[in-house]
C-alpha cells in the first residue's frame, strides 16, 4: 500500500521484476528489432496489467446517478452586463455516488458575441488545494471571453438561455429565430462531484452529430454510441478511444419547407430527393480536459466527466462553415500555415535499417519516375531507441550529413520520429551515459512520483522518464527550455526539416513507476514481441487477398497456422475457466481515488494506468496526471513548435503529432495513427480526415496502404490514389511487413504517378486553401453535407468528399470493384459538375447514385461548376513545381460564371515579406485576373482551359489583342483550350492584370 502511494504503483513491482530477472534472461536478436544489439532482459507481460474493471455502461450493478442524486436548486440570480450569475445548492441529501458531492456551485451565463453563448458551472469554493480538480488553466487551454464589441454584437445573438427549478435546476438553450431547442437538461438532474459530473440534454429524433474525436467511426456519430475521451496508445480499434481528445460536436438539423407558407417542419427521416429543405447547424464545445465519455441515445445525450467543471460554449452557426470558423477564432486558434514542401509526397516505414537503404529508396523513386518530396525514418535510426541520439553504426552523423546534403540539393527533405519518453541511463554502467537525460534532470524537466522522486515507466528504450510540460507551464520548471536545447543540439548533427512526434498520449508499457527500483537493469526490452520477432510474425493481409492471390494466401495461411500451434504449445494448457471478479471503488468522502475512480469509463485499455503514465504521477508544483493526462500530446506539440522556431528562425515549423487536443492545429498536423492494411481502414480514413477539419487540424493524413499487417497490390493501388487528395500524403508501414513503397507493384506505380500528377498540378489550389484556413478558419477537406447544407440525403455521406469547394473525389473503397456509386450534390438547384479527365459536364438527377466506371488505377475526380482552379505544371519536387508555368482550369456554372483565388508567397516564412493574392472572375465570355500584393512571381501563364462554353468560339483576345492561333474549341465537350500564352506573359502570369475574352 505504501509503495503504491509513494511510487505510483511501482514499489510492489520492483521485487517482482528483480525476482524474474534472477530466474531468466530473454534476448531479442531479430535483425530489425533493435538498432544496437545487446542481450537484454525482457519485461514480463504482466507489468502492463492492472486490476479488472467493468465499464459503468456495461455494469448491471452500477448505480444510476439520476435515480439517487438530488440535483441542485438555483438562487441569488443576478443579471450582469452580458448575462447572469446564480448560486446552485444541493436540492437534497448528497448522494456521493461516484465521488463527493459539491454542495455549492456557481452558474455563469455570458452572451459573448453575436453567435456564442457561454454557460459555466463550477464549484463555489476553489483554492490552490483543489483548483486542478476543477479549473482548466487558461495558460494551458485558452478560454473564450466576451468580445470587445459585445455591447453591440450580442444584441444579434440568436441563442437564448432559460432556466428552471422545477423540480430541480435545469437549463435550456433555444435558437430564437426558429424556436428550436438546441439543448435542454429539463427532466434530468445535474450531478457534480469531485470525481464525477453528469449532465444531459434531450435531442430530436434521428439527430445528426459530427466530431467528438478521436475515434475510428463513420462521419455521423449515430444515436446508439458511447464516445470515450481518454488519450490512448492503441492501434486504431474501431469505435474506441484512441490518441486525441476533441470534446466538440456539430449538430445539423434539417427542416422541410412548406412551399405555400414557408413554415418549417423538423425532418427526422427526409427521403424526398426533390423536396425543399433547409438546415440549421450549431456547435457545442465542452472545455474540459479530464477523462470523460458521452452517451448518445435515440432521444438524448449524456456527458460524464471524471473531473473539471461544466464549461460549455454554444456556437449558433447556422451553418457548419460559420460554426467551424467561430470555434477556431474564439476557442482553439487558427490552423498553422504549412510550408509548401509539406504538400509533397512523404515516404516512411518502420524498418529502414540504415542511410544506405534510405538512399536506395530515394533512388528507386527517381528510377521509377515517382515524385518523392520527403523521406522519413521511424525509430530505427535511434541509438537503442533513445531520442536525439543516432545509432552510429547504421545512421552515423557523418554518413547522414552526406545523405542529407544530396537530399537537400535535390529539393527533398527529411523528417525523423521523436518519441515522448526519455531513456533513464543505468547508474551502474558508465558506458550507458545519456547526456539528454542528464540535461533534462538538471532543469527539473521530468514528471515525479508523489514522494518527489522521478516517475520511471517503460517505453521502447527501456525504463524511461517523461517530460513534465504541465509543471513547466504552471510552475516554471525547465522542460520547454531543455526540449528546445535538445532539438537544437541534435539538428547540428542531423539536419532534419520537420519533426514527427509519437507515443504522446502519453504511453508507458508498464503500470506505475515500474522502473523506480529497477534502473540498474536498464536497458530492458518491452513486455511484448516486436513485429518480426518470434511469436509476432506479420501474417495479416487485406480482405480479398485469398481471391486475388490464392497461392500466396495458401502459403501464408499454412505458416500462420503453424505459428499459432507453436505458440499454443509453448503457452501450455489453458487456464481453468473462472468468472472475472471486478474491482469497484467506493468513494471516500473528501478524497479522490486517482488510479481507479469510482466511475469507470469505457477506456480501450481498461484501467487508466494501463499502457499510460499512472494518474497519480505528479507534476512539479504538486498537480497530478489524473487532471492533465489528455494534455500531454497537446503540450509536447507546443514545446516542439517553439523549439523548431529556434532551430529554423523565421520559418514555419512542420510537425506531425499523434495525440492532439482542442487547439493543437495551431502548432501541428496529425496522422491517423496505427491503422491496418484493410479496406475498412481506407474507408474510415475519410471520416477521420473530415472530423479533424471540424477540429481545426486540416493537415491530416493516414498511413497510406495501411500500417499494421501486409498490404497488397489492389489495396495499395486504390489507397495511393485516394490519399493523393488528402493534405498530408504519406505511405508508412510496420516493421517486418512486406515493402509497400508504390514502386513495388507496377500497377501501383502507374496509379500513383497518375494521382500525384493531378495533386502536384493542383498544389497552388491546395496551398491557397490552407492560406484561407490559416486566415479565416475555413476547411480544406469538406463533407458534402457541409457544402450543400440543404440536402438531408447527404447527412451520412462519407464515401466521397470535397477538397475545398471546387473538387469532388469519389474513390473506390471496396475490394474487387471496378466501378463506384457517386452522388452529385446540388444538381437539383442548378449545380454543374465536370469530369476531370474528359472535361465534359455530368448528367445527373437530384439524389441519384450514378455508377461510375473506375477500373484499377483510376480515381474519379470532378470539378464543380463556377470554379476557377489555379494550377502549375507538375514536377518531381515541389521546388520544381514552383518554377513551372501556370495554368488555369475554369468550370462554368449554369449561369456561365466562375470564380477562384490564388495565394502565393515564398512557401516557408512564418511572416512572409511579400505575398500575392490573385482573384479570378469569369462572366459574359470573359475571364479576368487581378492581383494585389508585392510578391514577384515570374513564371508565365502557359494555358487556360474553360469547360462549359455553350457555343462555338470564333475569336479569342488577351487584353484586347487577338490570338490568331494556340486555341481550340471542342463542340462535343464544349471545352475551350487556349495555349501559347507564355510569350504574352513572359514577365510573369500575374505581373499585370489581364482579361481573356472569347466570342
């Protein structure tokens, strides 16, 4: 008991490990398993096992707080300049069901802007002894406040707050313009305890909620689903909590419009493709970083948190665009602008063994004519998996300098992984010295045990410590300073161009401070086999592999069966069947149970201390990990962003991180984590990306072709083409799986070149979308339902998507398919769509699912009428692309108009010295280009293509000068193609404004 309290559950493990070590010595010798081989002890699997817990939602013995708790009564209601305040007191005897009831609460209601309503319920008595239990410091997560012009703007707020004490306190938020109830806790009781908060709201039938990440799930949440918010290191299980925490949702409601009266009727099940509908969307953000879960039921939603307070922000919308922009502007910040090179193609894998092999990969891309912008390395480069330290046998600094010099000369870039835990050197082994650890210890950079000693968990290198970002921010200790120093020192040896942050949930491979009594055993092997080691051979293949590769599938199946039989024999006879006896924690008045809270959330790992730093790990200043677990990944991105500002002064940092929180997008992008080489995960990648659009993290991509398991030719062919239209485009897979670089299969190489050619030609368009996202909070990848908000049949569509407002992607997501069904939104309202490839207009009816030919190697892409797309000739690198001539692709609307924008700068500066914004407008058979700004781009305009020109063209002029040649008009496709413009624009396509006319 004392060991658990003092060493965060580590003391009792010390004796166990010592005894185990005395009895056995396990080695790991797989060629790809470690970078610096030595015989080391393997931690037993049970070091990462905790007590058995049954999630409350599955526990038939669990007490329903609504049945036993008294709720609260409001009093002392006072009006304020922007709302009201009130006191809430328990309406009866305390229930203390999952913690200690808080007797007195404060209610604050603020109309903060024209479209934002703030409702906060927090304990009346908070001081330094308990503030971390309830209050989320603004220095960690900014808090939206009343706008400076609120005196005038709040008068237009469409949200209305009301409250009642009948029978206990409840509140309701109404949209005034429609009378729609957006949120109402009427009929439920507010429960507020020191380790459990519950509040609920009714919802309309068949509601549409989006967001609430991170989860592998369809875009629309559905109405029988529980979302858990607890950052977890786990390989992308479907419907469970994974890496990130974003307690925000978008609620979209559709109404049928009476054509005679104009009255609105809520449409729970709209099926009429030609009906007249209108939608209203609003957003809700719970500013709370504690572990929590949200229960969605057919008629209501319930929030349950293990701490913090109720800090709600309602965004009136009434469109997704307005909600998303307002959420970013007020609460989480605008997305980081990315460097131009980051939109090139990225190649990675766990298993690149040395610089020589990395060079071979780079050379192979060139050999097969596939553009490669960025090469990555996983933990293979590290000296025994230690951050900021290369293995000098395989990734030496001298050889690396030569490799990186060649890479950079070719306009290519290098991004290495950096893990979130720091190796603790063995004090009994002088050769095990690790200067990075020493420098951090000198600056109090690491988390502690409750007794003040270092908290020592276990990750890839062995026993490790963990940076204390919370202590640094709240108590002034040195984690940020130390991290910046290590980044700078390492960059002197390895000239990286960006950083990949992993394991930042934060992950630990053992329960508690398991290394506190065992440091002299370091380094130790993780308590599981790495991929490729005996007992962990990668046999998995995608769905349908047995059909497309029957012979190979037979061999793999046989090998897998033999391995399973061997493993079973080694494990011995199965244990006798016994029923599980679950631990249930009874609340202790006035105290908190950190490791095993009385309310058990449905955490994918079970107890909160499994595969994570223990909840009672302590930050400098005395606060505990229980209150801040979900913020580790957020703050390491903060630290890395500011470290890279020091490494690359004046340049935009490029960071991809695994664990994120609301607001992480202002520093970094995100990838979808350890997905699998399965068709299902390719499908889910779209919903994941769209959800992160709502979270203000547009720089999103997944491990293309899949991470876990082996990919195959068909899946990789389709996936390489799909990911070409995601902002972050990277192929990555697991150690010992088969290679899946796109040149491995001839058809994949061809498909990749086709898709990358489109992507690279559209880089100016994508870069402009990011500029707009960075400046205004607009989205880059968009769900059809957001761009076409009055078509309820699109509410669940997540098999196709929009890139910006002008491009629609309809990928094949099913094995063996040679066609795909696609819908063309807006056609009932005069919207036009054009095929990217043949440039002809699509003929479709409202709601019609059209079968589109899509043989292997072809991804259907469509251009929206009314769009002007800026383009450049594609090259092998983005540097080459930026030097190539310009082109424009215009797609006319039904009215014969189109518009677009182009943003240009130097592609890297945090604050560019010069920028250029070009506006395009097509109307009445004329295309206008007008620019503002001082950035000097000297590339000429090579061509202009205009789709949807309805009648024959007899004359084309540029600024009044007739073009006697270089243009053609196709009467069948109605496409006007104009080339040979380079001489007329030799000083630069946008140096002067121009007008192109045809008649």
